[in-house]
C-alpha cells in the first residue's frame, strides 16, 4: 500500500471523516501505530520532554529530530509522517528552508510542522513553493513557553480569538496543508475549523477539529510522571512494564545458583 499523501488527508476533511494522528519517536512504536491504522504520525519535538527527559522542548536539536524521524519513517509504510522543526531552526524563511531540506532529504518524511502565527506565514510560503508540505501550529506553542509564561488555554478574550483566526487564515493562504490547534478554546477551535478549507488537528482543543493528535505516551499510559488532563489513557503500559521488570528482578534474585561441576558452590 502506498503512503497517504497530504491530498488524502485534506480529502478526509472534505468527506467529513476525522483524522487520527499520534506522535512517535522510534521504529517500534511507529510500526505499531502504522499497523493499527493511524493516518498521520508526528515526530514531535515533545521528544525533548517524553524521550530525552528535558523540562521543555527547547533543547531539542535538528540532529535529534532527524535521527528519530528516520527511525519513525523506517518503521512505517502507510502513515504520512510530519516532522517538527525544533526551536530556532525556522527563525526566518531561508534558515527554515535549509533545515527543512535537511529533514526531507535525510529522513524520507513527507512534511514539516512549524510553530507560530501570522508572522510565520512567509516561511510557510517559502517552503511550500519549494515543494515541502507544511503543517502550522497555533494556540499554545511550547517553543515559546518562556514568552508565554506557562502552559494554558488560548483564545479566551475576543482580541486573542481574532488573532488566532487571522493566524489560521494567514497560514492557510501561505500554503499550509493542515494546522494544529493546541489548547485553543473549544468553541473557537470549531469556528476556525469551519472557516478553513484545510483540516485542523486539535490537541486539548475540543471535539470540533477535523482531527485529533496526542502524544502517544499519554494515550498508552507510558509516563513516569505527569500526564496532561485532556489525555484519557486507553492503556497502562507503565504498569505492564513495572510488573514485568519486577517479576524479572524477583526471578533473577531467587534463581538457584547453577550446580558448578566439581567446584564448591558458594564462597561463604
Ligand atoms: O511535539 C508535539 O508532540 C506536538 C504535538 C503535541 C502537537 O507538537
Ligand atoms: Na511540537
């Protein structure tokens, strides 16, 4: 089966069918998501928090993203793979183009995602005119956490809502083929979804988006600490792992020493 394309994804919205997207960072997980029928996989810079144990996404580098995106691509056959452009790598159109070309050439993935509103539109236009599909990302943009001063819901006031609407339209006009809405007031996310021709992919933004994305660890319950409140885990993989490891530890410790031939069994 051929891989899904950006047009396939856009056709899902046209047909009124919701789009299912998850993050993945490695070969095995990506392969399982692909086998289970996920349509889009995001190699998110949430890699920084989820896989690398950082507080924020800011330490994630282009090389980190390329290594993990390659693994995700190698693990999949059908899903459309989107790669996050990490902090500082899309700071202007030419820088973004150079870095997006590296991602496309070295990973085999089909699209990149860039955080930011209307000011990012020229960068989106530059990439799309070079044949690189781009996903926008507005609302809570974690790369700007130090400027935002925390992780909270966006679009609560009328001016803030209007700014998000304008940003969504500017990104669509610039050629983005989809837009992630993170932690956007649900009613506003619905309004933006109806205004746009291209699909919206929501996370913590209510049910009215064209599709949904989650960090895969939050879906399967594979975290050592926090899980965001909007994520409703459908499995408890952390417990499965802890139990298996606990059994292994107990088994190793309880094992009878092997009968050494002719030699004394114990030293003391
Ligand atoms: O990095 C990420 O996982 C993301 C999604 C949460 C949208 O950008
Ligand atoms: Na991200």
